[in-house]
C-alpha cells in the first residue's frame, strides 16, 4: 500500500490511476498527514461489497433466530 499527499495526488492523478488500474496498487491519500481517502482497484471494492453482504446476511439470520427465540 502506498501513501501519498493530497497535493501529490492532484498533481499526478493520471499516473496514480494507472498504478491502481494496471499495477493493482492500493493508495491512501493523506491531508495534513491524516488519511483522507483510498484509491483501490475495482476488483477490491467488489470483494468488499460481497463481504459486507455476507455479514449483513449473517446479522439478519441472527436477528430472525432471536425473534423466533
């Protein structure tokens, strides 16, 4: 994972986009040395959404079990 400043991200947006797209890098953008945002490959966000859906379904199943209780 790479960490870059907001200013650097603005100045090198195309290069950073290529690193994420082709290099599959994950890049954290900081402002005043604090994490502001992250650029990640599209495949990563798809995986994150699958994981979130799994945990949402687990929570829903647990709530139904408790309600039947």
